[in-house]
């Protein structure tokens, strides 16, 4: 794989010690180039320009981290409205950090919230056939810190409830990643409730449970998956899937998917999906401009070799 020179990274203010892997450097450079292309202000750390950060003062006001007016309206409704966002864990950096996966979730699903036909077409391969979308939520949990569920604050980046043509009731709990190194994730304190839910679900290898509890790479995936399982049980759903959505260039996520699969005795409810393939499906069904904008901003890594 062709690497990027440090000189090029410095030239576009995308050289950061925090980036441990080549894919992270490419993504940071791509976001810095996108900011420059759109003539957006940058953020300063002392005298250092942060190329992948928008000017902090205006980022929350103008919402330029979000691709379209429709998406910005969704963010105003879901994030900036205190009533709607109460209890949800939106990170402040989603406004100014161009690498934010929380912002990416809105940029990918914000338009789809109002185009249920396209969303259904794009998700048809996951739900095993045509379906009608009945609920669309961001940063959603059936019950944060509720002992009936996981007794913690685990939530889905995107939650989609649907009904199939044969009237089966189902949902997708979607976790979205972009630039992250999963090995650097925080490890949640273990709870007895996790053992109870894992046992009820019956899809985890018993000998893999210590690994799921102790691995920084796998622990969040396990908790997200368990939230799907317990919500399916309590909500009396016919089907439910944990969708782990990530860019194919993110090697940390690719490795984690393989490791996580090895921990499952029944992988039916686990759906790893690359953002690249999801966007390709969107493009197959639609020529909407926002899809091309999304691809150019987040996935067109060929740009980093000829900025």
C-alpha cells in the first residue's frame, strides 16, 4: 500500500502524532483537503493549524461539518434541541472535528431519514427482503442505565425499526466508525448484567467471554450486540441485527470484525458492513448529489495521492 509522505501531511496541516496507522493519516489528510476545497476556517492549537478541525467559534453556529441543509436541519432538531437531545451523549467535537464518526452518521443517514424508499432499498440485503421503515433515530437506546436492559449508557449511533412485507417486526442497531483505532477504545467496567444477557442470547462462545470482557477492540461491539439482543427480547421483535458500519480502509475495524466473528457461536444477528459497499448500494439506486458529496468527502482516498 502506497504511503503518504510526512512532507505532504505537513503541507496540508494533517500531521498528528495521535495517528498510529497509515489509514488514519490518509483520512485526516482527506478531511483537511475537503476543508480547504470548501474554503472553511481551520482551528489553531497555539500556533499550529489543525487541518481537520473547523474554526471552533462558528462550528456549532453554521454546522458546516454537515453536508446539506436537510442534514443540518436534522442536527438542529436532534442535537441542538435540548428536549430531543436530553439524556443522549452527543460529543461537542461532532461540530468541529471533521473526523467525527458521530457527524459522519448524520451525514450518511440524515437525508435517508426523509427518503424511506431509498433507505429501504439500501438496507434490503440486511433485512432479507423489502421492508417499511417505521422509526428512525440517532444516538438511541431503549433505556439508558435501565437495569431491564444493560444497566449502562450503551446506545446505537443509528436505530432503524422496520416491518417486512410479510409483517415481521424488526430493527437495526447501527454502530458507525471512521478514523478510530479500536485498540485505543476505553474499556467499560464489567457488570453482572452483561453475563446474564450474553447467556440469554446464546450466540457467544462461552470460552470467548473473557476476551469480549477484556479486549478494548471488542468490548464495545459486544455491548452493542447485547443491546440488540435484549431489546429484541423485551420488544418482542421477530428479527434484529447489530450492524457494524466502517470504512474498508480502516484496518483496525477489519481486524476487529474477524476477531469478533471468532467469538460467536451463532453469527446470524451480527452484520459487518463497509461504508463503501453501503454507499455503492445508494449510488446504484439513486443519483442524489448528497451521495456523491459524501463519497468525495469520506471515501475517495485516491485524492490523497494527488491533492
